[in-house]
C-alpha cells in the first residue's frame, strides 16, 4: 500500500466540489459535495449522543438500504436543536441536490457541522446548489475537504493505492475535527470513497473495525457531539473480485488499508485540535480487558491536569497516577508503572503499565492550551 | 442558627496554629495544627481514588476508634507516590506532634496537600513542630486556615452558632480547594470542629449526609485527588444532651448546621477555584433517580465546552444539550428543557428539566479560563 496525492475524488468514478454559499460570515467555503458516477454501496457510523442533529436523523433513514451516490455537507451550522424545521431542511437539502444530479433523493446523504441551535439558512444552500453540482470534478477533492472545516486550521485529506489481485484499488478520504472531539465520534466528520468492489455487510464490518481503532481512539476535550458521522462509499469501478465475506482473500488487505486511512485522518484531527500544541499518545498495557485499557487511556487523555501539564512541558506523572486512580481499579502505587517521553517535544508518549493482565489500548489526544479556552470562550 | 466570625478554633475547647516551615519555596505558611483540649469523637470521609497518599493511609488507620485530639496538616507537598518513606514520615509527623502535646500518637491525624511524587521534607516539619505546638491558641484558627492553602487565593473559614435545648453549640471549619476538585473529594481538605456532644456513629452519619450534599456536589476540573479528606472533631464541651441516635430530638438540628457549614465551605472552594471568574449552579430536574440527576449535573458541570462558554459569557445552550445527550439517556430534543440565567453575571444558573421523572440534584462548578490553563501549565 502506498500513500498518494489526493483525497475523496481520487478513486475512479468519484468527483467532488466545495464552495462558499454564505453560511459562514467570514465568507470561507461552507458547502461541499462528494459524488460517485454511479450508485455506491455505503456504510456509516454515527454519533452515540442520544441527541442527534437533523442531518444525522435524515441520513440514518436513507442508509437503510446501504446505498448512496452523493454526500452534501455544510459547515458553519450544525442544524441541531432546530426542531421539525431542521429535519425538513435537511431533507430538502438532499432533494435539491438529487434533482440537480438527476438521481433518487434516497441516494443523497447529508451532514452538517458548526454552531448548534440556529436555524439552517437553507435558502443559501438552495441558491448555491446548481453551481455546486455544476462544478463537480475529479480534481476538486480538496475543495470539498476545505469546505467541511469549521475551526480546523488544516485541510485533512489522504489517498492510498494498493493491489487486490491484479486490480489497483484506491481509497480516498477527507475529514474535519477540531473541537468537541472524543470517544464515539465527535464534531467529527469523515468521508471515505473507494473504487473497490465490496458488498454492504463487508463494507460495514470493515468500517466498524477501522473506526474502533481510529476515530474512536481520539479525544480532544471529552465532549461528544450531536453531528458526528463517518461514511464510506464504494462504487466497484476497480473491478476487483467482489469482497463478499469475511474470509475472502482480499478482505484483510482492504480492511487494513481502510484502517490506515481512518487512523491517519483521526491523528490529523488530533494534530489540528483546537489550540493544540502537542500530540499525545497514551498507551495502557497490562490491563485485564481491552475495555479497561481503553477506559484508563481515556481517564488520562481527558484529564485537564494531564493536558495542561503537557502544554506547560511539565512531565508531572503524579497527575497521570491520579487520573488512573480515579477509576476504581485494583491499582496500587507499587505495581503501577508510568513512563514518559520528553514533554518538551511536540510528540509525547505516555505509557502506563497496570500489571493487572495482558490487554492494551492506545488513545491519541492533544494538550489543553490557552488557545483552546480562547477559541471556545468566543465561538460564535 | 447564625453565622459568626471565626473558624476551627472558635468552638469551646479548641485551639489552632499555622506557620511557615519552609516546604513552600515562596515562604508562605505551610504547616497547620488544629487541636482540642481533650480527646474528641471524630469522623472522616476520604478520597475514593484507588491511589491514596501516605497521610490518608495513616489517618485511615488512626480513625479505627473514631477518636482524635489533633490534626496536623502540611501544604506544598502531598506526600503521595512517595513509597514506604512517605508512610514512615506521615507517621513520624503525627508522633512528633503527639510527643510535644503529650498525647497518644493515635490521637493525631495527618493531612497533606500540594505537589505529588516528591519526598516530604520531614526534617522541616520536625524542626518547626515545637513552635507550632507552642503557638496553639483559640485566636489562631485563621492561621491554620491560611497554612493549609496551596493555589487558593482566599482563606476559607466559617463558624456558626445555634441552640440545642438551652445549650449554645458552635461549629467551626476551614477548607482548602482550588485545583483538582471533583466528585468524591478532590485536592480538597475540610476540617470541622464542634463543641457539641454527639456519639461516633451519629457524627459519622451527619458528616456523610452533609458531605454528600456539599463537598461531593462540586467540581472544578473533574479530576480526583489522592489526598482528599474531610474530618470533624467534637469534644462535647457544650454539655448538650448527647446525640446518640438518629431519632434524637437534636440530631436534625445539628445535621442541618453541619450541612450548612460544609456547603458554605464547598461553595467557597468553587468561588476560589483555580482561575475561576464564574460561579455556576447546575440544577437538574425531572430525572428518574437522584443518581441520574447527579450524573447529568456532572456531565454539564465537567464539560469543557460549557465551562469555556461561561468564561466567554456566551450562553451556548447547544453545548449543554450535547453534554446531556452524551449520557445514554432517553432524552430527546423535544422534551429536554434548558434554562439559563444571564451569562454576563458572576453567578450563572443552568437548569435542565429531563421530563423523565421527579428526582433532582444540584452541582456547583466554575468556568474554565485562561488563568486555569496558565496555573496548571506551570504548577511546580
């Protein structure tokens, strides 16, 4: 597998576009479209927040048949807590795109990210839609990647190439993150496209496994968003032997590539977290169960005291120990081993050995900085 | 019941002192002693962190018989993660005080707060002990209140007076908080003294109930400390009719006064939280159970996004909704009611009605500010 230049429009038969439709006062791009030339097999993972934004509700319904051909995304407004109007306009957004693309509205998924509780300025989306669809191009993956951002500083996109049999497969992706990143999806959007031929249940399985070890292993502030979604579309243009069961010879290769793409996107979300100056890898060894290992990772990665210590380049292991101890585990001062890399560097490794068993987990996080407080104290 | 000037040395038969023994580089007071003229009935509540600092371990042992006459406290060093030497020096600290006071070492409790993982400079405590004991005075409650502080900006002490029968009862207290404040005790110390006559089991019950509705209803950063402890000593000097069972006519009056004292201390800890500019009262109504109400309170009160919104005077109810939704409750956009007071004021009330039942809870917290990050990024 090799990483190549590109993003969501790089796999065969995909196009994308991104533009400004006026939702963001700044005038920055805020409307994106990712589309395949033909209907795709689709799989999605959604936020586990019990309060779900309108686009999540609408997209969940459309995903019933695991089929989609396009994803329309706006940034700057989350269309959340917007009542029945929110649902109506999320649906309308998919319909206006479907009509212009001349496809069934059920094949158009919708996602939103941005401020919560304000009405979606649907008219702006409707007015911009013709230009958005007209501008679809295999060269415009990056435009889409840019238009889905909110407080992110950097575009996050990737493309990889690998062989399944003699067929070249491409997977492309873009993502947005920044604030409100945490377990079980955050204000985190991830869109993945591929020309691989794979059936719905295998695509779902591969995505679920990949997300568990990537997007669901990152935390910025432990806050869970109402809008998160990761979706993968596959159009089968690569004409590889259809991956139709878990023991298919190519399933593992495909899964590994998908996981790599997801993990790379997840890490870049942490790198580009609101106000972040550090990238912190928290590894827990010697846990009784994988779940225990992960919960200890999160206790450390979400500790404001650990995160400010990282910001201040102060390797205070007492704060790590206190975070571990805050869980009611059978850990004592004696058998707990904590190892730090230098806190002066941008990359920090924190490794904790619980000496309770042989399971392990890793979680990625960022530091808690003055900039984080500034951004979130003034967000509007 | 009325609030009077005073603190831990105000109830009859109590004395206190505080001084600098050189643990803090700044030269600020770092050693305190609270003592009764006679042995007291004692009750304590300790941190639930599975990693406990040496003084907690030592004090827990001494509390077996619910008897104590003095509490020695140092600030500037938590004596935590200090191995068997830590335990040895915590014990030695109680012994040196006991010898000077000419009482049994089991009657001297010990508490520490400050940096974790550094050896306790015991020699400094030993050298200062004679002066500390010599200076005990009924007028020096405030000196003790000052010497237990770390990053706290303000002394926290209170005294109240009330009648049980014809006897005047006094309860006094001092506390320290500041950072690492959260459920189940935090780097939070609370010392309460009273001249009421009450037996050990009733004192324990009254303290447990009071702490549940005060110290355990506050959070600053969701971090749980290894050193927390609240202790109450009662010497019976008021000669009231001994409170010896739950249905004793005076138990409720005493309990209410104790709860008032604890709640007042807890609130002042939040007011004086590291970097705080706001005092936030989070109330949850309409929960199925009290536990559910409290967990929703904490989800809101510990949300960095809610706390930065408070700091920025930005009443972003979407962030409150997202925090509520992050718990897997059966709450929907439709039945969730959120009410805010003005975010521009120092006191903010956030009230959430879940419409799931009729239980409620309240938690107090502060905002997340630039100053918090500065303090905790440089703490040493």
